[in-house]
């Protein structure tokens, strides 16, 4: 056998004897991404009130923020007027993108409020208490009278209470308290207001006001201070 044939035979034997090379294995597919966690439902309704006391005809704001799934949630405002026995739906709104909400309220009498989600009424805020005082508008016929001159006090009270009493008062400088100078009856002026008018002898320079007592529905009310100067 020639050397050339011998080398060829050795090469063939090496090829036959060499183990087969395995094909590269495929990587397992990646698992699909986990779904994003579902937002929690509304878990809390915070509530605030500003201011806590108003006069008849004024407006307060009930506002707050939701905790949990707070974006654009339908909400219900409930009110319980004095004597605060039953809450009833009075307004609806939707929370903003930050979960905040607000309601403007102007009740005629002292009222309590709470806010709940429309989807689940058991998810509700605490209760806030809005005191509504009687509104007293008063004026005088003369702010610079002579000593002892009659000055007419007149004005209106809301809500009305015909047969009630208006108290004409002067502030005592030494104590800062108001002393009643005269009482005058309230007269009927329609469904929502009463009026008063009475002359008063003015003997002192000072600050004067008209006070109306509270009822079970409204806190007592005071007019704005009226400055009178004797000359």
C-alpha cells in the first residue's frame, strides 16, 4: 500500500470514528409579563368643611380626597338638617385625577354633611357640622345725631320669625360687652324674612348693633357694627 493510500485510509477512519456534533439547543420562550396589579377600590373618603359657620344665604365648601381607586369616582353628598335624624342625597360629583372633590353648600338651617361613593354607600366619610346663623341687616337714620336725639334703627332678619324680638344694643367701652338699649318686635315680611323698625334715644358715642336670638334651627345673629358719633 502506498503512503498516499495509507493517509487517505487514516483520514477516513478518523471521520467515521469522530462523534457527531449535536445541534445547538433552543432557549425556552420567555414567560409573558405579569399583568399590572389592579388598583385597590376606594378605601377611605376624607372630608373637610370651610368655614364651619355661615350666616343665612352664605356658602360653605365641603371638600376632601379619596384613598384607593380615587380617579374620577362618582360621589354623593348627603345632608341631614336639624334635628339631624336622616341623611338624604342632595348633590353628586366626580373626583378629579388627583382624587379630590368639592361641593358648594348653602343650607337655610344648621346641617350635617357626609360624602360616600356612589358605587358603595358603605364607603363613606365622617360627618361635618355646618352652623347657620340668622342674618341681620341693620341701618340707622343718622350716624351723627345730637345728644338725646331719636335715631331710627331698621332692618331685616332671615330666616324670618314674625313675633320674635330684635335687640338694639350698644357696646360698653369699659367691658367690651353689648348692653341692650331697646327691644322691638319682628314683623312679617314674607316667607323668608322679617323686618324691624324702632326709634332710639342716642346719648353716647359708640358702636351699636342689632342681635337676634337663636332658634332650634339657626344660631343667633348679629348685624354689622354701626358707629354713631354724638356732636
